[in-house]
């Protein structure tokens, strides 16, 4: 009677693993998964690990003088709400959506960064005029769409270098 029991376990375990992989793919963290998943991102775990955890959002300086801005779009906010960048340098936006399609636009320009869930969008922009700009969502994304907006503060390049970390994440008047 021992043999059928062992066989049952041998069959049941792989089936359980396959079902788990289908239902909770992000729980199975094996290298091959990352390989197959390159360029894809799970909206459900955005905030928890990887490139788009909260501490990684906002503006980061790169060695060549350009900046990288990481943002999350979600119903009905952009995170962070305020983006501070230096004027006259390339701004590499990397954005993901936590739910549906959104489009970040910059008032007074034709710039638009459209994002859909599941993919990281990278787009290069540049702002030559210091100032404050509204960044409304321009893709209908639900009841709160018309109130969904972030702000962009473009500061002169040399001034940007003197901003403290906490001053790089605020659009408040000072
Ligand atoms: Cu987000 Cu409209």
C-alpha cells in the first residue's frame, strides 16, 4: 500500500507548483523567471521591491550630468507629486502604472509620457526654462482623472546642485 501514496505525492507536488506559478507568479523568484520577464513589471508588487520602491522615486543625478526621474502613475496621483529637475539637461523619465493607462503631460509643451500597466516606459525630455509647470494626466483613467496631476519644478542647473535632498522633492514656495 506504500507505493500508490508515494506516487500520489510525486504527482501532486508538481501540479501544486504549477498552479502556484500561474496564480502567484511573483512569489516564485527564480532567475529564469527574471529572464523571461525582462522589461515587464508586476503592478501589484511595484511598491514592495525593485526599481520603483518609494525610496527610489524622484530625481537622481547621473554621472554625465543628466538626471533620471522615476515615477509611478496610479488612480489618481503621480508619485512623487512634485518633481524637481535642473534646466537644460536631459531628463530621463522612467515610469510605471500601478493600475490602468495614464499619460503624464507637461503644461505648455507637447511632451507626453504614456504608460500602461505591466511595462516600464522610458522617455527622454528636456526643460530649458526654469519655472513651475503643471503635469496633468491626459488619458482618461477613471472618476478622478481630471484631478490627477503632479507638478514639475525646473531650477537653474547650478542651483540644482546646491539643493539638499529634501529640497529636491518639494514644490512648496520658499
Ligand atoms: Cu490618470 Cu487620467
